[in-house]
C-alpha cells in the first residue's frame, strides 16, 4: 500500500489538473474491501489473513495488481493488520480532504466525500444476544469507517473488543478526521442474518473472532430449466425491486 503522503500528493495532482471540471470527488471507494479482502480473507493482494496461513493459490493471484510481480504471499495477522490498514486509509482520506478544502474548494466550488460499503444485518432470532450481535456486526463494518469521520474515533464496541490492537487517533488526527466529508456514498449489496457466536478461549484473535458473530444468508436456486421469457415473469423479484425503489425514493425525499 502506498504511503499516506503519496496518496495525498496524488490526490492534489488530480485536484489541480481536473478540479475546474470535476465537482464531486470521492477519495476512496469501499476502503473496507481493501482491509477486509486484502488482510482478512486473502482474496485481494497482498493475500494476508486467516485464510492464507501458507502461501497458496488464491483469487489474489488473478488480480490485476499482481500481474507480472512476485506471487508469493506471507500469512499476515488477521487480528492486527486489517485495523492498521483501515487506520491508514481513514487518515489518507482525511488528509486529502484537508488539502482540497484548504487549497481548492473555494475556488473550484466542488464537494468531496468517500464511498463506503456495508452489509445490513438482521438478528437471526429475537434474542438479546442476536440483536446485540447484529448491532455489533454493523459497527464492525459500517461503523469501522464511518464513526471516525463523524465522531473522530472508532465505535466504542470496537474499542472494547479489539483493545490495544485497534490503533489510536492522536488529538490532532481525530480533529483532522472528524467531519472530513461533504457527502457520504453508501454501496450496499445484501443483508445477512447475524447470531451470537462466542469465541472459544485461547482462539487467536481475528476481525471475526473479535465480533463473536456468525452470519447466515438465504440462497435461492437458479432454475436453468426456465426460458428467458418465463424467468422474466418473476413476480417475487419484480415486487422486491418495486418496494426497494419505493423506500429509496422515500429516503431521498
């Protein structure tokens, strides 16, 4: 990953060269996927995390970022590295916003923000343990990157559960990060059920054992026997999209 200062210098080149035409800037798109897929599941470069205890073939080997470079990856530490990576991504975002606001925004008249990604979580059962698990899962995904730029620090539940493995914002960094957005982008794809899943004593800490949440989803069968015209007569999905767009319209209004 590039140094934070490298990122800020790159962003400033973009502001300088394109700011007369670009009026909406997104510093990062889905930074959570960089931390999660690169340092927890090992699906993105550098293929660190709990699924890559040994160098092996992973999706990361097919990624455009590693074509023609060394394909041997170290295991990493899924209980520490993702939090460090996320911390630096947040600080890099805030520093880029600061440069834009100080040197370009007044003259260029643009806005700057970030696009984060999250899954929504519903408790698997209506028990307090599962309700708390769903809330915790949301804090560990959406709150992980959103809370710092709104409040200046990570969600309290992350502080309590991750402990000294979660980086600390200095007072100056907290002030820089807090409020570092004119708009927030949200990318969302699906909803999972969440259930409380206590971590056995002695388990090596990871991003997931810190949460103590087990995730469930409902998978639908793909009926390949249907023709295109038959498959298009899917009242369930039609109704789903109609209701989804209706609530989206309400949210915008």
